[in-house]
C-alpha cells in the first residue's frame, strides 16, 4: 500500500462486544467480559445494525441467548430473533442453490470446480452452519470451460448480472470467458453465483490447475461438492480477507472455526503459506486473531508494526462502512496485496507490470460497442483509446 496515515479507530462497547462474539465459543474470561460490555450498551438497535453489517448477527444472537444479559430489552431480542430466522431461510436457499448448480451445470458437463468461502466453509467447519451468513456462492472453474458453462446456465434460465447485457451467443461468451475474471449470474431461485476463472487478480499467487488437483469433497446439504483442503483454504482466507481489511466480522469467525476443526494442522498450514509466498500474511493474521480474543486488548500495543498496521485499518473497516475497503483499493500499489510487507520486492514489481498490462485488456462494454470476431480481438489493445474517447464525446449514446 502507498503511504497512508490511518486515523485512530473508535472501539465502541458495541464493536468490542462483537469482536468477542467473533468466535464459535467463549471461554470463561471472554464470557465475563462480554457480560460487562452488555451493561455498557445503551442502543441495542445500533448493536443489531452493526452485527448485521458485519454478517455476524446469527452468531451474536446465539451468544446473547446463552449469556442472557439483563440489559438486553425483550423487544430487541425478539427483533434479533426475527431477523436471524429470515437470514436462516436465506441460508437454506444458498445451500439448495449450490447443490442445484453442481447437479444441473457442473456435473453434467464434467467441469472440474472448487466452491470456496460461503456455504461449503460453513458446512465443513462450523458446529452450526446456519450461524454463518452467506451472501452468495463463489465457484472456481477452468477458464477454458467457462464459455461452455455459461451457455448451459443461460439456456437453463440463469440470468446475467455482471456483465448485465451478456449476450447468449458463442462469440460473446468466448469473449467474457477469455477477458473477464469473474462472471456473475442470478440463478432461477434468485441466488447470486460468481464464477471465477482465478481467485487472485493477477494470477501470480494461485495456480488454478494446482487447486483443482488438490480438491477434496465435502457434503453441503444433500450433495457432495469440491472444496479446497483445509490448509489451502485457511491461507486463502487470510490473504483474501487481508486484501479487504477484514471488513466483515464473520471472517474472524472463519479463522476461529477452521482452527477448531480436526483437519487443521498448524505446521502444514504454515508450509502451504510459504509455498504461496504468504507466510508473513498468515503469521500476522494469526496474531491478530489471538489479540482480538483478549477482552482488554489495545490498539498499537504490539511490538510487531505489521500487526499494528493491519489491526488499525481492520478496526476501521469493521465500523460498518461498506465502502471503506473500496476507498483504500485506490491506494494499493498492487491489486493482490494491501501491504508491502506481505510480499517481496520482485513480486511487487511484477504486479505493477502485470497491472499496467491489464490497461490494454478489453472490457465487455467495449466489445459490445465494437464486436470483433475471435481472431481479431487482439486489435482491442489499440482500439481501447479510441473507444474511451468515443465515450467522452458529448451526447454519446452509451447504449
């Protein structure tokens, strides 16, 4: 990240309580601290809003049911209960939709895939999967099979979201499969599905083919689906969530849930991190998770300045502002790393070069303005400046 002086974030009683709640179980010390913090909260509606923004409301409600604080008004507890029930219904829809995507799209075509984060993570590592809110479904598929997958999905009633005007013809589908890293569809159930051709921005951290080779199977709902092994997934979420400054509180719960699982092996996970050049990232994330589990932690209290830097920005991101990490994205010197200490200078220079080359990569909007057949699409790297000027002309019809 480029030079950035973060302001000191506010640690309200509501946020401190939610940080304690960002784990599946509380020990005795954490439970006592949580009870004390409950007595400090005067606006439980604000607490509920912050919990919902952090995607942790179902788990927070479970902790509150067990603690039964006298300061929680009955009407607020009932409001939480109704909201949690609604989120549970959404979660069932997510699980069912994942099974349908596997059954109707991926398996009939014989496409290797990995579903990561979301429902598969909850099903494998959470003692009660319903407490892990899942907004959408993420699936990694080989780039060379993406157009085939999209064609079948559109034929079965899936509708495009990004790009919204995706045409159902072979050339258009081949174009987005080649040039767009993530294609988002809406399932007939209304569920958002993101199909990824890679899980990092530049392709320098993860090799998709190696992930497919290491895939494991886990039951989600009534179907078996392909997932990353525990060490790979743990390293990935440390890298991904750091890239987004841990702006969702349920990401902290993911770390806790995975470390409690019998398949988690600390030594194997650190070795996996080193293979991907993410050893520093995983080390600092583990330190941050341990620190946030302490009821009386203080900011800037660690001799590790990497930890202080990550923690300060992450606490800001956890305040409930959904645009926070997007604003910081503009200050990142590398699209795959938020901090320079996460990787070496050679990787940063390579990232800058690849990021510069991405400027010449055409978008689907440009393809729609001037559609070229596959054999001529290399011309877009020269046509992009002309198309950009055309968009800036007065009275230009963007449709």
